C-alpha cells in the first residue's frame, strides 16, 4: 500500500471516477478512493505536451536516426482509407499484425501442414513497397497463433523439418524486402521455474532449448540481410516479475551471443500500464546491458493500457501521454535503440478493445490517434520524445 495515495472523494470525482466507473486501479471505501501512486504522479494538469513544427512522427524520428512505425492488420489497411492515409503519412515501418503468424483469422498463412497462403502477407508487403515503408516480419516462432492442425501433426520426429520448412519458405519469400524479423517471440517465462528461464512451449517440448538458436540460424541462412530480433514483453517495470524477466532475457541473449547465434537485436514490446511502477534508471540500465552485447534494440509493440484509468478523457489522455513521454525519454537515451513501433496506430483498431476492455465499457484509448483519426496528446508525447532524443 506504500505506493498508493489517498485522495478525497471530491478529487476522485473530479478525476472522473464515478461511483461505478472506478477502474481496478481505484479502491473505493465509504470516504476515500485509493489511487495508484504512478497514476497520481502522471496526472499532472500543468504538464505541457506542446510541440513545434509541422512534421510527422516518421520525419521527427528520422531526424534523429530513428524509425517510427505501426502494426496494422490487412483487413483494416485494405478497407479503411483514413487509416491507410495516416499510415502513409506517419510511418516508416509497417508490421503485419496477423499476416505473418502461422495462424490468425480466416485466411491464415499456414492453412494446412503442407500449404502456405501468402495472399494477405504479400498484399501487406506490396503496400509497404508501394508507399516506401520498411516491412517488419512478426513472427516465425511463437507458442501462440499456431494452427489447429499443429498438435496432431507435429511431433518430435518431424518438428525440426516443420520449423525448417516454415522459416526457409517464409523468410526466403521476403528476402531483400524485409527490414527485420521477430524470429522468436516470447520464449521466456520465469514463472515456469526452469533454470534457463525458458517458457515451456510446444517448440521447447519438441526440440529442446536449442530451438531458439536453430530458428535464428535458419533465418540468417534464408535472408542474410534482415535484422534478426528476439522479441518479448514484461521488461519495462520496477517489479520483481519484470526484474526476473529482464535477468532471464539478458542471460538468454548472452548465451546466444556466446554460442555465435546470428541474433542482431532485442525487441521490447512495451505494452505499458500507467499503474505499474516505472523506474527510468532500471530501464536505462537494462538497455545498456543489452547494448553492451552488441545488440540493437527496437521498441516493437508500444501502447498504453487505460483499463484502470479514470473515465474522463482529458485526464486519461494526459496520463497516457505522460507515460509515453517518460518511457520514451528513458528508452531513447540509449543509442542502441533504433526504432519505435506502436501496436496499432488509431484507437479505432486495437487489440486492447477485445483483450483488456474497460469495466465501464468506455472505448479504450491506448494509441496516438483517436477513433476519428485525430492526433491525441499521446501523439504529441511521441513527437516530443523524438524531438528531444539524442541523434544516433
Ligand atoms: O494484437 C494481436 C491480436 O490481434 C491477435 O489476436 C493476437 C494473437 O495472434 O496477437 C496480438 O498481438 C500480440 C503479438 O503478436 C505478440 N505480443 C503481444 C501482442 C498482443 O497480444
């Protein structure tokens, strides 16, 4: 409880917590509402998010040697002109949110054990090429979004063959057209209590811990130019869980580097929550440690959850923007950070609407553009972070 502030009911109501609208971050008693310390600090009405100049995010990022981009789904990009326009205007990098995973949605990449359906992935690659965007591949090896046929088809005898065929086929197809690949995604889970910190995934069970090295080697062989990335979440906060995860990820990266695995960068997802304890020093130190392994760093899936924030949009948006700016100020201080990617671009389309809806059912607001495709304070916060970042 030492992280929490007690505030009066009047202040709480001013913040937009109705009797029933209080998020999980607020605990209601008869006289007081307990607000999380982080939220209290971020909710500063005097904080200014002013920007100068009329530049897009990609231009501001590029001025510092950085790349800005977003993850978008085919169905959204191909049907929504307003979205396509802001993607073209603001982004240097495009990440297909679904289309390069093994199986998501109705037209998956791997409809059967023997087939690939590149229709949607090709469309995304073509969009990127046509509009001068760099393409990022997400993701070759993950324990989620595996096809329904996977469990009954892939076994210890043929797993290596399946992994090899998948990586070679997909990576070769986009070789020379792709900036970077998330080769392995989310392979660490310290709550699985293995001494190497590895998550007990189907790939680990089928191939043992060396599946990670194997995947990187296959990717490097198939596209020697692409930047090969290990991507993970839960690395951002000053909590025992995040600390353990940072340590385990660092150990994995050290292991991979020392055995000569062709890995080039760490992807930090940065799905942020304003109610968690953020300590810029801890993040900076972690980024330094990663950089000292001669790895680049990409912020790969940034958004800010507002599930536990007050209902009032003015308050919510400034808390979200505050966290964007605080986090990016710390991250961009590290010269090894080369890119900032949002997981979505507009609140019109975000995984959080489905995965982390608000209790009061108000639409969530985690991204730099609102549902009307207007820039929000979060946009200003990202722009300011780029403007203030040291050049690299
Ligand atoms: O945003 C993605 C959502 O639409 C998909 O249903 C889900 C499963 O494929 O994946 C989400 O994206 C995840 C990403 O691939 C890896 N990091 C966490 C992201 C949010 O869950």
